[in-house]
C-alpha cells in the first residue's frame, strides 16, 4: 500500500520518501527504535505507523515528548495530517494534548474520549500512578527523544507499565542521537522493550536525495592576554589543591586533565574514606569543592568571556564573606592569588573575549545578505545568553532569549507558555535571532533556520547533533562553532566528533543484529495474542482491595512511588502542604535521604519543617533513607544525634530508617496495610496529662491543624476564653498575629463539620 494515500492520512505537503516507508514497515512488525538525523522526518514515520495501527487495531495513540513546545509541535503536525478513523461511538472526539497545565480533573475524561493523545511523560506517569486511567487500549506508544529513557526518567516507568498492561502493545521510539556509549544504548533499548533498530545516516543512498547542504565551519578564537593570565592564575590555585589531595594519599590527575570523570573518581575515593570514618575524607571533600569552583571559573575565562568570569568571581567573594559560608568558600575567597585576580577583574570595563563581537558580526552579515533569515545562537550558560541578548539588542539586532523554566539567582526562567509564544513568534518571523541554552536543542522544528552558531563547542555528541539539526531542515544551512585556541573548547570539539563516529558505528552494528535485546525477566513484555491478565480488571473494583497512600506530586520522580504502584497501592497524587506521604487522616511521612537530611539541617529549616509536620497530625513519621548519615556534610556525629533526639523526644516524631527507595516503599506499604486492617487506633492524647487549667486550654487549642503552642497562647490572650476562640469567625481569627486565612478557615470548618466515624 502507498501509505501516503492511506485513508487516514492527508497527503497534502507530505513528500513520499522510500526510506520512511521502509522504516515504517519494520516498525509495524515489532517494537522499534528509529535513529534518524534531524530534519529527515521521524515524525512523518510516526504518522505512517499511527495511521496503519489505528486502522488495523483501533485503540489509542499515545505520543510523548519531553517538553511542552515539542508536544505542541507534534500535536499540530498530527492534527494537520492524520484523519480521525470512523468511530462507533459519538463520545470519541479525536486529539488531545496533556501537559502539566491540563487540569487533573479533566484529564481522565479527556483520555476516555480521545483517540490521539500527545503529552509530556511526567503527566502520564503521575496519572498512571494515581490510577486515573490505564494503557489497556493504547495500541501504539510513540516515544520521542528516546535517548532520555535511562535511569529514573519517566519514559522508563511508562514503557514498562505499557508492556505490562496494554492489550496490543507496540512501541516506536525515535531519536537523532542515542549516544556513543554501547552500554547506554543497550539500556535504552531494554528499558523500552525494543526488538530492532532502524537507522539512517546522511550518506545512505536512500537518504542522500533529501539532504540539504549544511556547511560546517570552525572559527578559531585567540584568548586575550588578560584572560590567559586569569586562566594561569586559576590553574595555579587548582594545582596547589590537587597537590594537597595527593599529599593526603588520593589519586589525582593533573589540572589540565581534571574532567568530570576525574572529579567523580576522586569523589569515589573520598566517599570510601568517609565510610571508614577517616578524617582525611572530610578534609578532601572540602578541598574538592574548591577544585570544582576553580574548574568552573577556568571554563568561564576560556570560553565565555571576561564579564561572565568577573560576575562569578564576585559571587565567590560574596560567598566567602558570608559568616555562614562553608570552609571551602572562605579559604578560596581568602587566597592571595584569588584576591589579586578578583581585584584585576574589577578593572575590566568592557568584554575582553572576542567571541561576543564575532557573534554580532556573523549575525549582522547573515541578515544583511539574507534579511529573512532566521538565526539561532546556542550558549551553555544562561548568564551568557542574557549577555548576548543585551549586546545584540544594543547593536540593533532584534532578538529574544530561549531558556528553561527554572529561575536561578536573579535570572528569571521562561514558563512553558512563554517558551511556546517565543518559538511561535520566531517561527512567524517577528524577530530573526534566537539565543538559546540547551532547552532549544531538542526537536523543535523551525522552518528556514539558515544559520546556527555555537558560542562554544560541547563535549556531548547528543547535544552537538541536536544543535546542528536546527538548520538544514528545509533548505541549505550553515553551522559555525567558535573555538578558543589552546583551551577546553578545542578538546570538546575533538571529543564530540569522536563520539559521533562511535555512535554511528554502534547504531550500524545494532541495525545489522536485530532481536539482540533480551527482555527483563521480572518485566515480561506481553504478546499481542495474550489474554489480558489481572491488571486489565476494572480499576474501580481493584481499588477497593488496595491500601491507599497520598503522595506529594514532587515525589513522583522517585522510585518510591513507582514501587508502591507496582505493589498495588492505590496512589493519589496531589500537592501536600506538609510531608511527602499521607496515610489515613493521622499519619504524615516526611522522607529524607541521608544527604537531604544533612543539607536540610545546614541550609534549610529541617526542624521547622518537622515541627509543622508534628503539629498537623497525631502520628508524624520521619523516614531517613540511605547510608552514612553521620558522614554527610562534615557534621559532628553528636550534633546529628542531638537533632535526632530533639525530633524524636521533643517533637514526638517517629524516626524510621531504610536503606533504599525500594525499602522505603515496603515500609509505607506495611504502614498502610496496618492502618487498613483496623488495628486499635492510637491515643490522640498520649502525652502526660496536664494539671493546670491554662495548660489544658493550650493543649486543646494547639491540637488544631496549623496551631502550635505559640499560636494557641496568642489566640487565648486575644479572645480570653477557649469558647470565644472556637466561636469566632475567620475574619476575627485572622486579626491575631500569625493566623492566616487558610488556618482560620480550617478552624471554622472543623467546628462546623459533622462528625463522621
């Protein structure tokens, strides 16, 4: 069959390409990973497979992508070219898009009515964990940017759950660059249940006719003398610290060979000593923190420029002057070489690095020759993006920044709506230059992006391929990479090129060896002919026999929630004001890894957090997960013991210890089961009885949610009697200092709500 005359595909503007049809035919036979250079129509292959699958099997299509802009792009493409199949029910309404902004209450109903669903994976994972719907009638799962399917990323959980529960499962995974590491590629394939790999390169005969010419140019940049001096100063400080580590018996590389891999090797040695309670491990951890700061400063000097370096040196100086600063920050800020370098940086009034001027010159020349061009400039750091935007605008170039959602320091991120709006305006030609961080690398289809500039080389083959793929999609394009001579820029250039070659070699090998990926024994993939198992039964019927746990929505990225789901726990996902898990009405659980515990104790209000937890319920629980609690953050063991004693005795918080997320899930499961069996409820007043009237009044009032002893005393002083407090309306309660609207309304609601056992 000619798929482009398929009854479910609109043929307008879709070019028939033999390699796409060939890959689609393979994908319809089994779970397939498609590796195809950016711009060669991976989405069109997905469209062909979806049309055939919907016609022959019916059911739903679920297509996922890691970002909202990418989800929206796929939604537009499929809505434009994929027709709705005839439906026996009037309830089926076609396509829908799920993101974090889609109201939870609406998603279940939309899922039931929609044939084609486009979503971010985290939303789907949350809904599956919460039991809002299942994958039983999803006959095709398309995973875009599937190189992310490693570790604890949502794709891994979703693929496993899909194979386990779908009646007729088929996976189509797509990426331009799965990476060069053989083990990682195998992990990706196993995590998604892939049976075969289909790949093409730009040199394959069936692809060549559709390749647009892309000119790749490396421009060498001289490092200015001032920044070269700064680099030597930073390397001198780094060398002295590495020498100190060597003197403590650690194996360390030379300063110019200190890569992230080298840092991780030193960290492993340090953790080994800390486990043995060797004091040299704690000393080394602090010194390594200095090394990492110096390494980052060197990277800024070499590849980003004097303004970026100057700002970072000022930040380090402020950190060192802070009385609460770490020993590493104080030592670094007090180093004589550092002080000299910081003083010199204050004399830099203009940008010294020539890269910024080169970007301006390249952009202006492109727009002069081709006024309707679109240009993307990629930079690794968000500070650099803002510096470039300000500089280009100051010289008359209409441009915008494109960064992630998170706000860091003084830099505000872009919400998903702002990202979509910015990309749409760029696509429509409202401005011609986009300056982006890595968030602009993946998958975004921008017509006629004629020029892509790398402000620096990147060591990742995945990121390099993704960046290059922003041009040459619909016509010829130019890629320019700025490389500072004699610096890490040059090393990254060669590393990236080498990894790209290794990736193509590995993918080619996999393509010639279909069916080499063994299934996980504990997660068998269901054959299309298998009968539905017990997981296909009615969700409502199944829920009635399951213990229930409410999980905070920020916990869904952890293995704990996944393990609870696997054990059959009914999970409700919502934002909890206090705690990470709620079990019944009177149990709140705060989960802390040993590192989180130490970090919260030093940098955040751990004790305040647990006081609020204790004030809210009668059975607060703290689970400390992991090992080496007394080896974190160089905190004195007796200080940690004192905190634990305060938490357990003064606050009445039960402390439980687990070794892993899996064990934490087991503990929560047992607690939920115990509560469900109807065991004798705990006394709500387990403390020693109070003798004075005042103590009894304070005790009664402080038991209300959000009201501790302090606020109970303020309320009683203000109103005079317990009766007057409990009879007051919310407006009068809010007149008392520290009583907010929510707390006041809770008190009033509890006083008026009928008792139900």
